[in-house]
C-alpha cells in the first residue's frame, strides 16, 4: 500500500521526551524530504557539575537526517526556566533560524537587572535571528505556521500553529496536570487565563502538543491532547471555570511551588538564545547565582 500523501493541514509531528527535565522537543514536518521546524530543544545540563552534553539534541539531529529534512526554523515558545536550549548547537549542525516571541525583550530587561549582566548584553532581542509578532506567518516548506501570543506564564510566551497542530509551550499541560505557574517575573494569572481561552477557542479537533508532562499517579508520559479534551477535563481551566476562580486557584497554588532546579542557569542562557555567557579572562564561561534575589 502506498504511503499517504503529505497534508499541510495535518502535519507530521515527532516528539522527543527528555526525562531529566520533563520536556518535549518537537519536529514538525510534512513527510520525508520536506522542510521542518524544531520547537523547544534541550541541551543536557548537570547542575551538580556545571557540565553540558548534547545527547537530547543529537537524537533530534539523527531524526532530521534520517528523514532527509531541511530545518527552516528553530523555535522557542519562551525563555524556559527548567531547561537550557540547544538552539545554537542545532543551528550549527542543521541550519535554520532561531526565533522567539518579540516580547522576549521585556524578559531580557528584567533578568539583566536580576543577574547584573555585563553592560554589553543587549535588550533588543538581537541574540535571536528573528523576533516573532502575534499573528505572524512562518513558511516551513509546504507548511504555514502562525504565531500566537499567549502570555501569562511569562510575557514572551507564544504558541505555534501548523495546520491542525498547536505547540502550546507552558501555557497548558495535560488535562490532569492543568496549567503553568504565573509567579515568575512578568507572569500574571489573569493574563494566562485569557491565553488559555484563546487556545481553547480553536476548533475542537485541534491537536495540542505540550512542552512538558508531569504525570500524576504513575500515569505514562503523554504530551498530545485536543481542544475538546482540554475544555472537558483540564483540572484548572475546563469549561465553566471563571477568570476569578482561576486567578484564586493559581495564586494560591503558586505560593506553594519551589523554584525549578535549573532556573538560574537556564534563564541566563536562554535569554541569550542558548549561547553561553561571555568567557572570562581564564577562558571559562560562568553563570551567576544571585543570593536572596528570587
């Protein structure tokens, strides 16, 4: 039987789950030999030693090469606080443009102050190849992506829609996990509620792909759901939950959460589009640990 013809309305999606950070990296494409976009890549990082590895990113490279894909875009849904981006490493080996939502400049401004970064660190997002605006289109071969601004978790959060597939970043989790926290600098629960309703206003059959999964009660890892399932079952924002109810729940819950293990190195590196801080006079790059600042 012949393989089904590629369909831009239903792109193919390959997920790569990283157990160390509970993160999913995606490759979205339209079949072997087509163009693709890589979304939310992971650079392996050991917080005990400060050493990096490329095991997770190499799995993505192997898949792209095995399917003879051409990388047009390396996309970030936001400046992640729970893992380091492998975007520069992937660009070096596969090509493509590194892009993020245009509001990353607001995040850079906040964290340049928190980390007292070098004066030369620019606040214009120029570390990335492209800054993306709400509603902007992205060409990926025969696929057309659309950028959706979905702030609340951070001011710079975006989702990416390709046909019937939407990559939601941290805005939503699987229905039995709920939604993202809103207590990072620039986060806002009321804004996140509006962003969730924006996503859940899409057609019921729309496929939603999570950036993370934190499975409760021993459930197997899962990271694909639909608008219909989220509206019916999401424990934080199912239909019938009001904005006031959500804000009260999110505020109360966020007050109990610890900071992510990798937030200090991750944010410093991810606001640089995944590049390490400038090396110092001894040839080594360092990340800062601000005391009593977060």
